[in-house]
C-alpha cells in the first residue's frame, strides 16, 4: 500500500492536526480514490500481460510455421535431387 494512507508523524503528536487530517482524508476520499486507482492499475497490468502472452504465442506460431516450411523445403530439395 506504499504507506500512502498512513498518518504522517506530525499527526500522531498533535490532536488538532489529527482531527484536520481525518476531516481532509474524508473530504478528499483518499481511501476510495486509492482503491479505484489500484483497481485501474491492476486492470492495465492484466491487459499488458494479455498482450505479452498474445505476442509470445504469435512468435511461437511463426517459429513453428517457419520450421515446417524448412522441413517441406528440405523434402522438396531431396526429391528433386533423386
């Protein structure tokens, strides 16, 4: 959670600052905004993982196709030589 929602040290020592901190935290909806941001970041991370997986799969399929084409070419060359 990166200690983003933890109270600052100054608030622990001063009751007035603690009260102001609590009111401002409620006013700005820090916890809700943080959770929304965390959810969006998690969604972006999942989307990037999906794109990486698709890219990796595309490269693997391309490699397999190239290998099959090379095998076919080798068979064709060996047939034409005989």
